[in-house]
C-alpha cells in the first residue's frame, strides 16, 4: 500500500521529471541549435508538494549575458506547459565546465559551424594539455589558426582555416 506521503513524493518526482523535459528543450539564445541540456547549463529541476518547480542553471561564464534570456525562456516554456509556480535559480558553484556538454551538443556545434571544445577541462586533469590543432568544422582540416582569443562571445575564440579559408568560432574548453 502506498502511504499519502509516499504518493506525494511520487507525484513530485513525476512533476519534476516532466518539468525537466520541458526545461531541457529551451535553446541557448546565442547558439540556437543547442539546448541548455546540450550545453550542460541545466543543472537540476525539483518540485515540491505544492506544485512549485525550481530550476537550477549555471552560466558558461559568470558574466554570461545570455543567462537572463535563458531564465525568461525557461519560465515561459514551463508556464506554457501549465506550471504556474516556477523559480529559476542561478547556481555558480561548482563552476560550469565544457565537460558538462553532451556529445549530442558537440555534434550540433560542428554541424552549426562552431568547432566544439576538445579534451577535458584542465582543472580536472592536472597539467594543462596543449591543443595541437582545432579542426575546421567546415572542411575538417587541422590546418587552422587562432585569429582572436575572443570570438562572437567570450566563451568562443575566432579561428581561420588555412585550407578552405573560412573563419569559424571554436568553443573554448574550460
């Protein structure tokens, strides 16, 4: 037999799971082919027995200007699906790392023309590994060069391919 308390826990778990599915579909305003789940920005979704949904998100950079838009988009997506009481919290610790990005997200970046981060974040691996080449997302050539350490956003660097001559962003590994 399921006690009323156990039933409430089951209901809140189902509610949180459904809310997570909705929030996970929200796209990044700077890279609209990626969802916040692809990026690893969506951290946790919980619900309580009053129906209140709390969503925790972590910025790729502490000053990321997209976080306000992401927060608003999460609230809009959840309220459109019938969630009336939604709180989105910005969680800064632990800091986001490119290790949280999904393989699907990395694939989407390449298809969008942005070189995905390579390797694991240095703080998790000990000595910093040198990146010998960043592959061009257009032609696959490793013959590229960094033009600017900052690309279209602070989380990307601007590169140029020496083979096809196309410029492209490279999502930095952090």
